[in-house]
């Protein structure tokens, strides 16, 4: 009986506690100078008991990508993805995360400066997740050579070393 009470109490404590620092992830954004990265931390829900390591990695990548595309709060000066840009899907194969983004991404009006800023932040965010070294970007399910501005090459996975 005592063992059952201790087990129930432990389960309750673990499943109802506030998120700790270990349950946050950094989301990067590029400041308006186009070079400086800044970080904001967002809370992650605890891993669910029935969530496999593969599912957890997928969920963390998807959540981080959504947060990176959304960017920091509106009062923070930052280079941002075009309005309406959404994460349609995310997957992980090996150490590469593939993000499928909406076509709204192609409306980036900042040229090289804007594209570099938004993708630098996205790549740093996703490759900051343990086990992820590269990010392949698709637009509406298609691999593009570049965006219409021709500034960031999207035909190969992107790495932190690209910036």
C-alpha cells in the first residue's frame, strides 16, 4: 500500500509540476542589423509517457519551427518571415530536419538581407535541437533552387556554417 501511495505521489508531482529550465528551447531571431542573433526561450510540454523518442524529436522540431517562423513579440525589432508564412509539415531523417513551408515564404521583400536574416534564425533554432545538424526547406512540398530573389540556395540542406 505504501509503495502505491509513493508511486501515485511521484506520478502526480512529475506530471503537474511547472516547466523547468530543461524543458525550454531557444528560438533565435535576427536583429535588424542583419547579423546579430538574439534568443528567446519558449517552454515545452513535458514528454508524454506514450511518446517515443522519434515522436518527441518530431514534435520538438515542429514546435521550434512554428515558433521561429512566428518570430519574437511584435514590439521586438527583428527580421521576420513574410506575413502568413506557415509550417505545413516537419520531419526528421538522420540528423536533417525537413521543413515544408507555405508559399507565403516567397513574398520576402527584404532581398538578400531579409532572406539571410530569416533563414539564419531558422537554421540556428532547428540545429540547436539535439541531434539536428541541417535543415532542408521545402515550399509547398517542393524543393526549390532558391526563392524568387535568388539569395538563399534551398536545393541543399542548410547548416549553421552557411552563415
